C-alpha cells in the first residue's frame, strides 16, 4: 500500500487529539483522577442526543456545546456525590457515567426514526471520515477536524503554560495551594471543563475509549520515566504523537504482511500507547523493572565476589588448601570467578585459586570491617560473641573507609576481635 | 420537554392485557428475560457490595472493557478452525481469559510501579479495548462467516436472551451467592481490614482472588445480557444505593441484591411493555432511580438523614451554649431573683454576652422556653426554671472540667482553652465527665469549678 496524504492526515489528526488529551492527562494522573476522563467521555452521549433533537441537525457546534455541558455536569455530579453523598469516589463516577450513558442510549433508541445518530461514532470515532472532510483555509485544504483539534490543543497548551505553577502546587499538595491564596477548586473546574472540551473534540475522530487511553497512558508512562513535572509533560506529548504514528502504521501496513486488509487505526493507536507504557514499565531508566533487577543483580554479584575474596583470605590465614578450580561451579560462582580473574584479584595456581596482592588488599579491608563490626557489636551493643557473625557478614559489604575509621575509633582501635582473631591493619 | 416526550410518549399504548401478560410473565420470552436479568441483578448486587467496600468499585469498568479482545480473538480462533465462530461458550471463555488478564494487569501495575489504582484502571481498560477494536477490525473483514453477532456484547441484547443464557446466568449467580454465604465471615473481615486479615492467618491472596473470580464471572455472563458498559452499572449502582441505608454488611448485601433484582425485573418489564426501549439501559435507569431515592432518604447515610442529625446537633449545641452563658451571668452579675431564688436575666444582657444575632437568640430562647428550661417574662426578661438551673450548672461544669483538663494534661495555655472546650463539651458523655472528675480530683459533686480564664 502506498502512503498518501490521506494517511498523513490520519496520523496528524490522531497526533493532535492524542497530544491534546495527554497534556491534560498529566494532571489527571497526578491528581489520581484518571478515570474522570473515562466518565466524562462516556457520559456525553445524552448531551449529543439532546443537542441533535433540539437543533434537528448534525451541525457540529450545537452538538459540541451539548456534549461539553453534559461533560461538566458529570464532573459536578461526581463531586456532589462524593462530597455530600459520602459515596466512594470511584463508585460515584461509576454511578454517574453509566446512568448518563444509559440515558443517552434510550434517547437515541427512542428517537431512532428522527435521529441518524450512531452510538458507534461515540465509541469508535471515524478517523477516515474526519481525514476526508476537508475545509479550505487560505491556500490550503485541511481537514476540518484538524483545525478544531489544533485550536483545542492550543487552548490546552496555553492553560498549562499560563497556570503551570498553580497546576503543579495543586496537583501535589492541594492544601498548600489553598494556603498560597489561589482557588484550587476553581482550577479543578477549569481543568474538568477542558477535559470535557478535549474529549468531545476528540471522540468523533478517535473514539472515546482512545480518548481515555491518550489521557492516561502517555502521562502514566512519562510519570515512570521522569521525576520533574515539566519534563513529564514534554515526554507525554512525545509519546502521544509517536503512538499515533505507530498506531496508523501498525493498523494499515503491518496487517498486510499477515494477510489481512488493515484494521481500525484508532484502536491500534490505543494499543500503541499500551505498548509504550509496557516498555516504560519494563525498561524505564530508574524505576523500570529491568533496571531495578539489574541493580539487584549487580549488588548480589558484588557481595558474592567479596565473599569469595574474604573466604580465600580466611583460608590463607588458616594455611589450608585453596579453593579448587575444577568441578562445575554454579552460574553465579562462574561469573564471580570470571570477573575476579579479569580484575586480577585472584589467580589460578596449579588448579587452585589464590589471592593476588591486589585481591589480598581488598580482602583484608573487608575482613577488617567484618571483625571491627563484631568487636563493636560485642562492646557497644552487648551482643554475645557468637551472635555477631551474621550481622557483621551483612554490614561488611556496606562499610566504606570513613565508616571503618569511625568504627575503629569508637572501639579504641583493637587488634583482635572477640573470637581472638587478628583484625587486619589498614 | 422533548426529553419527557421521548421517554414517555408511548405510555398510552400499554393495554391492560399487555400489562397483565408482562406482570405475570405469561410470554415465554418475557419470562426468560425477566428471570435472567433479575438473577443477574441479584448476583451483581452481592458481589458489587464487596467490591464497593474494598474500594474497587471501578474495577468492573476495566474488567468489562478488557473482555473485548478475548471475544474477538476467540471468534477468530474458532472461525479459522472451521467453526461458526459464534459458539457462546468459546466467546465467553475468551472474554474470561482477557478479562482476568486485565484484572491481573491492574494488580501488577499497582504493585510494581508508582502509579495508583486510577491510572492502572484507565490504562488497562483503554488499551485492552483498543486491542479489542483492532481485532474486531480483523474479524469484520474476515471471509469466514459473518461476525454480526459479536457487536451485541458491547450493547447487550437483553430482549433476545435465550433460556440457555438465563440458565448460565443463574448458575454463575448461584455459585457467587453460595460462595458469599459460605465465606461470609472471611470476606467481611477482608473488606474492612485486609492487613488485619493477613495477620490473623487468613489466605488474603486466595480470598482476594476468589472475589475477583466472582466479579469476572458476573461481568462475563452479564456482558451478553446488558452489554459491556452497562454491566458496570449492575456491579456499582445497587451496592452504592444499599450503602446509604445501613452500616451492617449483611443487611447491606441483602438490600443490594434486592435492589439489583428489582431493577432487573422492572427494567425488563418496562422494556417489554414499551416499544423501542433498550432493556439494558432501562434497567440501569431504574437502578439509578433507586440510587437517587437512597441518596436522599437512606436511613443511615442519606443526605436527609444526615442533615436532620446535623440540625439536631446544632440545636443541642445552641441550647447548651445558652444555658452555660446564663450560668456565667448568674455567677458574675448582680441579678434579680424571684421569691424562689430563680434568677432573672434581661434579654439585652444575654445579647451582649455572646456574638448572637437578636433573631438567633430569640429563636434559642423560644426553644428553651418550649423545653421548660426557662420562662419568658414581659419586658424582655427571662427567668430560669429549676431544670434550667440544674442544666445550666451542669453545662458550665462540664465546660470548665474540660478546660481544666486541657490546661493540666494537654499543656494548653489558659487563654486558649475556651474554644477547644467549646467544641468538645457538647459531646462529652457522663462517663467521660466522671473520668475527668477523677483525673482532676474534683470529687465534690455539685460544685462548679471556678473558670480558669476571664469570662
């Protein structure tokens, strides 16, 4: 299949609505109100139906206004139920949006002979139609939806840039926001209004479930990748735009290799945000699952290395045979030996491992820490000598030079530990 | 107006005959549908009750949306193996698998990232649904067989429910209600305090998993009946309505089941009576009606009940403040007394003592007069009765005891205790007063301690 300007417009439309949604989504995620986007975008159905019945046309403006009004009513009702009705916030959203959605379904069904309104257009949107409905602006022909979404995105951008400070404070600490003297409640309703506007402007393009995806997933992924609000907003916008592109490519080009003729681009865009989110969960630089696992692995390897070194040192002290280099070691042991050989901390001496001078230095430092801790625990923490080994074994890996000095000072620089073994000098 | 016209226009078409036929379930189809959705409402009410208490109300939302890819994938698999693709058990199995995966993802995201439940739910529901739409796109373009029946999972097709569908719902409902009854104690303790449950040695993970399995079961069988979005309502609305009426779990669950079943019955009946009324949506609207009634008139947490309690408390606080002020005036001012020693207090003196408005004070006095705590005399003078004097003395005493307690035991400066004492004195019980007395060693009973600050 050839890439045409039509495909480009689909990606542009998807990216515009995704970015408009993602921008506000940052603050929904931080305020723990992600599901508000879901509630509002389902609940606008009766607003559309009533606007259609009143004006008797599918003109966009009345439909838009009707839907936005119902969206704002949804936010107010949810707030009312959870504040005055003391209903759990999740439950109040569930009650409000399912009821309004049901009302919308009934209205559309009852007026079926007058209304040519398809519920599907709310649930799935129609990217192809939106990309084909062109208007002329100056010398250019652009899709009408692109103009609308561009305006919405600009409004959202202005809102976020102008009220960045207020949004930041009220997202992280509403009480502080109130003491700082601006109205966090008013800000909340402006945000909700914009969420409603954005959801309504987006859903006949990408469908309301994708609105939810774009409001939550890019912001959530960005939240896992960065720790600063400013960069989180930027990253979420990038993720939103990339998902739109990947989604359309994935929906139109990839299926052809599998023998299908293509599928819903909007659905694939939602799926793409999901994949990016999973990637962020798994491979995020600091909070990602793999990076945390990697750090844990590194730590356990270091401890195993240090244990091997101090074990060899102890054997040298006792003058017994060295660790035999034959036999099949466990994977960890094999890795540990390989790394220590590379670092020239140990060497192979006729079938056995022995410490090199460099390894001996490291090992004596470790053992010094270990025995200092044992002495300290007996002297200062009044433990019995035979209770101290395990604790010292753990602490020795975490003791740096400064702490070691401090320990030695605290217990008056002894030469032998409680078991009578020599504490290696520095 | 258009709304009401649309919603109620065909009421006139209902004949008595039709009404009776629907009410007594004469038609086979109506019988199947009504019984099916009633049982579904019942099971949704019970299971939803637990979900509400565990603050997982919206989990059903994520769950029901994440069944879509399973349904589409099951269709594709069955169709590509030469089947019709529309075999119900197969589709429901697919729905169960991806539904469970969705719930699992919510749990994993909450456990392994710093995101909260709301974001986890939003991501899972939208991304799974997105995948579902993608697969549906393939299904609709497949050559093998028509996929026309699959759409019904999104909006439901209550009116076309088959006896076998109703039986499946009944089976799942029976299992859920049976499990809830058998594990009542375990699930109860889990709903209120999971940490305590764990320390008591109950298998929290297993119980939680069981609860999730019940929600998945109800959602999956409900999909066909009322559709993907409205099944969420069956899990939330009856439970949230029942919560307004009682603080006891058992009663709440029963009530929630009753509301769910009644909504199902009324919704299905209305939809059978009137043309072009989608049953699923009507059921939700009936349940929403029950919710609104409960919201206002619920016995325990309803708005009206709470408002009445609030007004009563305010009234009591007002009276107690009035009496205490009277006592303070008797104590500090030279007042006239009648022959029996009842003090007389001019209205203006009371008005100056506190920041009451004249109107509010007049209302307080009227109420106190009605309770026979004082008599209103001509020339704007009031006279405390015997009960009034006893009450006034008691109020002042409790206030000052509390003040003394705050000074001696909570290290609060004498000039600051008045407000704190003011707020707490109205809720001090007799036992608390006795304890305070003990603490402060003010054993001689009728004595009112001197005030620790200037009145």
